[in-house]
């Protein structure tokens, strides 16, 4: 099985590690983008230093999915506002913890991000400023084998649906996967460890702490699915945004891969097609709604996911059984696919109240509000009428009410 896993890993290298031609084209675009920022700073006499960051700087981009991050360092928070004068005119402002800019050059996505120079980590108030340390740490510890393992691990997580640390995804960041590969010495040693993972994983590459408890106390955090201590900043959990669902998804896919190694675990999935096939197989009723992304992407999609939870509560409260719900994220819109397994066929639903031997005073308050009660087990219960004649129409109306673009922006 080990030999088969190694053969699959080698196939993954050939499929997902960028070719020399791709890297050459990417380099020309990156240098063009960097030069534009540097020249603008020089022409305007703005004291700022521009350099590459992210996956491009570390050489860990997946084939065909490379983008370019440029970090522009300023002397103060106030000066970061000058970034808008340094970016190409067609770049669009984005809002995160600071305003940054996104655009395309030669069909390659480029992000230009402001950071503030610092001399002591203790003085840093915005975590994005620490990103300048990450590239240096990773590059010092990479060899060609580890670099390729990082690339295919990123692709594995993308294919598994657990990649991306944005607040609307709660998955693994690229930096976290880079640290994991370096810490374990490769993708297969990592997978071997992951197969026995359970919540409260503790990993400390920089050996800052003796145990989990001391880390939690010093970092001032609650227990998390994974605590991956940032070797460049001992007070930061690199996996702080990872949720339990994405940890479980990662562990399951790793176990499946180790049992039956296959290149399919690295291949991109058509999530919308997968849901449609699953719905047909399950016999669920499929509802869908497409929402245009308006304004800053991360902020909008975070609001969208909060609205989605409210929608699901509304459906549940009205007796509608949701088998599964899947938001599929595209560049300009997000499509929600909801599989409904059941809708009420009765005119009423039973509502359980307190047990009948509750104190008379409190129980009488319940009886005054619900006089037509009966026992269900040892509890008082009453019937509440459904005020919905058309449940399919109700679901469609609620989709629009909760997750239309306008509704998201008003929430």
C-alpha cells in the first residue's frame, strides 16, 4: 500500500506542481506588477517598500491556480492609505482588516496588500503585518521535495473542501499546510499522523511550550480543534479559524486515501454536480438560489453564512426537514443547494410543554396560554397549526427573504 501511495504522490506531482513554462510566465507577470508599484512609489516620493509574499514568494502555488501577492510596507498605519496611489488604476479596492487592492495582469490575479513595519512583535496590532515573517521562515526550511508536497497537500485540501481560512470557509490556510509539511517532514508522514488525530491536536513547530495547557494559558485562547503554534509568533494559533467540521473532513479524506490511494483525492470536484447526483440518489427535493456577491467578498460571504443559518432555523421551525445544505462559491455569486427530505403532511405539529408535575403556579401560567393541552409521555403538549398551504412556495419565498443580495446587505 505504501508503494501505491508513493505512486499516486508522484502522479500528483506531475499533475499539480507548476511547470517551468508556467513559472516563467508567472515570474514575468510578477515582476511587471512589482515594478509598477515600485515605480509609482518612486515617482510620488512615497517611502514604501514592495516585495512578494504568499504562495508565490515561497514557490508553493498549485498549477493553474497561481496568484501573486505583493506586500507594500509603510512606516505607520496612517501611511497605508497611500497605497491607493501606488496600484494600477484598474485594481479594485477590497476591505479586510485594512483596505487592499485586487486586479489582474496578463490574466493572473494580483493582490496588493499594505503592511506596517515593526521592530518588535509585541508592537504589532494587525496580524497581516506578521505575514512578512512567514515567507522567510518557510523558504529557509524548504527543499524541492517538501515544496512539491506542500503544493499537492494544498490541492488535496481544496479537493476535499477544507482549504481556505476565510471567515466564511473556516478551513486550513496555506501557511498552516506549509508548516504541517515541514513539521512532519512530508505528506505521507503527515497523513500517517493525521489518521490518528482527534480534536485538541497540539503542534508546536518552534517548541515554544512544554504542553497544551501552558500554550493555552500563554496564548490566551480557548481549546480549539487544532492548536498550531506560529513559530514566528508564539501567541498566535495558525489554525485559529479552523472549525471542527473541516478538521473532520480532512481526517476522513486522509483515512480514505491511506486505505485506497488514488489520484481522485487530489482532483477538483464539481460541487454543484456532486450535490445534484446525491440528491437524485437520495430522493430529496432540491431547491436552489443564486446570490450575487456585492461589495467586499469576504465580508459579504460571512454575512451570507450567518443569514443561511437563520434560514435553516426558519425552515426547521416550520417542520421542514433539511437533509443537507451546500453553498457553492463562484467568483461573482454563491449558489445555495438545499436538499429537503420532508415537509409536513399534517395540519398541526405537536409542541411539548413542561412536565405535568411542575409547580402549580408555573404550570397554571402554561395552561392559561395553552388551554387545549394533553399529555405526551409525562409532559403537557398542545397542537399548533401550520399556517402554510404551499410549503414549496414557502421555501422559495424564504430563500429570497434571507439570502437575496439585498437582504444580506440589510442584515
